[in-house]
């Protein structure tokens, strides 16, 4: 199923990026926040890949970001190479209130190494920052980990709409930087 607007109109750059991370960390809510400014309290009913488009204007150029969501497939470890094919960036999401989701970040990184492009832009995202009272992973611990792995890092709240655009845009602008440098 496709969310958001269609891909009909022209653009100067089309970038594919993927959302990855354990189930229920907030991937689809981050995407709907970014692409449609919506938040859902219920959990999602469907299984299957979903994606959304977002237009970003940089000067006189139009970037179209096509962002894929696992839509439940991660529950069955059914994410395949086609999910990663052509992806230039990834938001790797964990839930700051569930340590297991942070501990699994290494597994997701291995998967990116296996299936993804070598110079993929990866932003580590600690979601649900609004639930600070139930926090199980400190910001500093995650930041140190990200630094050691050479990843960008940000804490977000899809619920409170905090840092959501920033996280996606950081990834998209980095992709743009790399792509335009390559074509010089
Ligand atoms: P996904 O399986 O990773 O796509 O996760 P979902 O987007 O379906 O979210 C899983 C659950 O976490 C849902 O009940 C959401 O309402 C909730 N959730 C997602 N993002 C946030 C957030 O930023 N804060 C809080 N408090 N709950 C969130």
C-alpha cells in the first residue's frame, strides 16, 4: 500500500531510504509523522511493505525521498535484499524504553552490511523520548555507540513530533551531499 502522494510529478533527485529496527519501536509512526503529520495510537493492522514520498526543495532543485517501512515484516525476519536494493540511507530505530531494541541495533547493522550499499547513510534514532521516566538507554550511551560506529544519532518522539523532521532531513541531506559530490 502506498501512503502520501504519488510519484507522478517530476523531480531532480529521487532517493530511496529505509526504516529498520525491531517491532513496535515506532517506525511507522515516525514515517507518518514525517510524511503526513499523523500519529496513530493503535498498532498497525497490515503486513507488507509500505512506503511514502516526501518532497524537499533545496534551492531550485526538487528532491523526492521515497521512504520504505518494514510494515511488520521484521517480526518474521523476512526483510530481504529487495527491501535494501537501491537504498541510499537508513533510519535505524530503537525504543529508549526497551533495552532489547537497542541491543539488537548491532544485528540490524550486520544486516545493512550484508544487503545494503557500502556507503549507506545511517542515522541511529532513539524514539519515544517523551517517555523519559521509563528510559532504559541513556542518551550518552547511545551517542557513544553511534560515534564508535560512525553513525549519526538523534532522539525523537513521533508522539510529540520532536526531532522527527530533523532525523529524516539529516539523512536526506547527507545522501544529497554524497550524491552531488559523486556527480561532480
Ligand atoms: P513499528 O512497529 O516500529 O512500526 O512501531 P509503530 O509505529 O507501529 O509504534 C508502535 C507503538 O509505539 C504504537 O503503540 C505507537 O503508538 C507507539 N509509539 C510510536 N512512537 C511513539 C513515541 O514517540 N512515543 C510514544 N510514547 N509512543 C510511541
